[in-house]
C-alpha cells in the first residue's frame, strides 16, 4: 500500500507555516522528513503531530 507523502508546500499550507520556515526547520532537523533522492517529503502524521503539540486547551468556564 502506497502512502501519500506531502511536498514542502503542502506541508507548509497544512501547518500554517511559510515554506521558508519549513525549509529552515528541515535544515535544523526540527521536523521529521523523508528524503527521496534530492526531494524532501513529509508524512501527514508529522503535520498532525506538530499541530497537536501547538494546541492549547480551552479554560473551563466558571
């Protein structure tokens, strides 16, 4: 079964980051990525995990 990998632009759009920020985080190895030849691809789970880590829970109403 082939898994769909996202390119840099798709990953940036899904996470709300600029493509240049994604490139910088790849260079610093702050984001998990898949290297295929000279291409950099991302698993959708990586974007989802990044979004979850940045999610702040709501306060309970009084």
